[in-house]
C-alpha cells in the first residue's frame, strides 16, 4: 500500500509539472521571450569558445598525439597555446640572460643529460625557483639554485665541481642534480605516456611531475586540459627570456630544419683533409661540404659538453657511419632483392613513391617509409614522396644520418647523442643503431668492427676513446 501511494504521489507531481492552465502558459511565454536575449548571448559565447579552441589546435583539450617523437605538444605541429605560453624551450640559448656568467657552461653541459632537456629549460626553472640565488633556503629544506628537496638532492646530487663535497649550495652540483632529476622524471613520464595512462605533451608532463610528483601526474591522468596558470606553463613563460630569438620559441629542436649555429656545432673539430684521410675510399657523393652543411643544422651535435666529449661524439658518429656504409662507399643498399621489404602499407600515408622506394640510403642507410616520413617532417623536406633526395643531395643524406643520431632511440633506450654526452658510452650507440642484431653476444664480430673504427677515429681526432667497459654492448 505504501509503495502504491508513493507511485501515485509521483504521478501527481508529474501531472502538476506538465499540465498548464491558460494563465500559466501566458506567464511561461512572457518569461521565455524575456530570456531570449540572454540565450542568444550564451549561444554566441559558446560559438566563440568553440572557434578559439579550434584555432588553438582542435583536439588539444581532450587528446594528444601518441607519436613518441612528438615533444612539442598535442598534434603533429605542436599547439598555439603552447607556443603562446613560451614554446618548448628548444630555441638557441641566450647565454647573456644568465645573471652569473660562470653558470653558463654548467647549464649547457647539464642539458646534455637527456634529449628532452635544454639549457633554456634549466635556466627558466632556476629563474622560477630561486631567481639564480645559489644560497637561497626554501621550505621543506629546499636549498640552492634549483630548490631541490634534501631527498631529491641526496639521490641525484654528486660532487660535480670536484671540491670534495656534494652540496645543493654549490651551483654546479645543484645544476647537474637538477638535470639528473629532470631526466629521471622525463623517463618515467614517457613510460606513462607510452602506456596510455596520461595525456599531455612530454615536456608539460615532466614539468608537472617536477612540481607535483609522478604519483600525482598518474593519478590526475596527466594534463587533459591546458592550465596556463600551472607550474609547467609559468616556467614556459620564462623561456623567451633565455632564448636568443623569442619569436622562435615554438620552433622544432636542433635536429630540425632551420636550427643553425655560427659555430656549426662540431664543424670546427674535423678539417677537410682529416675527413679525406679518414675515408680514403669513399664515394665522391659523400662530400665534406655536405657533412659540414648538415652539422651546421645540428649545433648540439659534437657541440655539447667539453672538448673531449664533443670529439668523442664526432668519432662515435663517424665510426658507426663508416660501418654502416662500408667506409662511405655505398650510397644505396647493395642488396637490391630486399628493396621491396621496407614499405609499411598499414600507415595512413602509405608508400606514394612506390613499393621499393624506401630501401637503405645515405651514411646510416635510412630505410622504411615510416623513417623517411619522420625524417622528412623533422628536416622540412618531402622525403616520403622524394626519397631519392637521400641518394642525390649530399647535405640531405648527412642530415638524415644526424636526424637519426640526435633524435631516435632505435633498438636502445637512448639516442646515440645522449649516449655520448650523458655517459652511456660508445656501446650504447651500437645498441641504438643495431642492438637488436648485434648486442648481447648476437654478433660480436660486428660490434668489435665498430669499436675498432671508433678507436681509430678517436685517435685521428686526438681524444681518448673512454672507459673500455663502455665501448661494447
């Protein structure tokens, strides 16, 4: 009986809502007409918001590109909001903006700890944390330039200035600990991205983890909605201060088109005569001018760290190139029977140049339509439709080799550039380039061939090859 009365009461309430008397209907019409201007204004506001979001990158508020090579933001070309908020920190470092010029070299050296980190990012974070006050004491025991907590510094801090003590109040120790911690967070957020547990661009998530911790980033699902007042974007707002041309803060990293340097990175480390002596049997296609032109577009290549590090990286690159191309003899893959094996037709862009068009070419034997597409996009060259440029334009050929060296992890866990500038050693470059076939005892003869070439080129450049234990893989 009680249930019946409750149902009856509900029906009565429903009838009272939907049954109108003439007077009620009149009042409703008058109210609707009165509210019409407000409804129109609300609709127009919503329309403007939709247009703004569409201009700002469309899907950036809800989804991000799963492309692991994308570090500049949602979508293939980054986003308007990220560029407006300061970019990705990969412009040319404005050294003059650093208040203490003695900190410039430590910042540049520390930035080589991993691919995501740059001097601009470090400088902006330090500015935000301490305004470059090396003696600042903050909450929770935070100290020094980067205001790391004691637990973080104890884990990542070392005696980088060789004064016998690791201290957060020593600027160089603080900067290098900063870099190690940042790169640790970068690695962990990359895992979350790859597992589909978070959304956001890699840099934003890393900076978010710096401020909130990795657990919070995972719990929040990343940053599905851009928050311009958050730590990542407040730090990004400082990037223009530490970038030579602030209008270029949203440009691609040094591995891409337009990244140039007066010093040309490592171009001063090897002369034309040295190059010719290193490769006495090389194909005339592989010119010294092509190499130096490509190197000028990658100023961080053989341009990161001290002179010994720079020379080792150049020697390591030339050694791997020597191995891959038979001493710069082969421009195209010699096994023509395999030319048709490098078309991944499952890609949305397909193989427009033909089934056999994406075979190995150039100093590092670039192959597969996916790699031609990725390299071309990074370099600003249509290699997907014109793959023969890698075999007909010496500069383009060298650029593709440096693109792989600087940006791709291949079969390894780091780029070859990071391996040589971050302490991984020559063996890690082998793992990146062909580790699946050579490392772990799979083909020790090939590994030894690369090591022998590395030692030979290191000697030619006048540098020690480094710890023997780091040469193999």
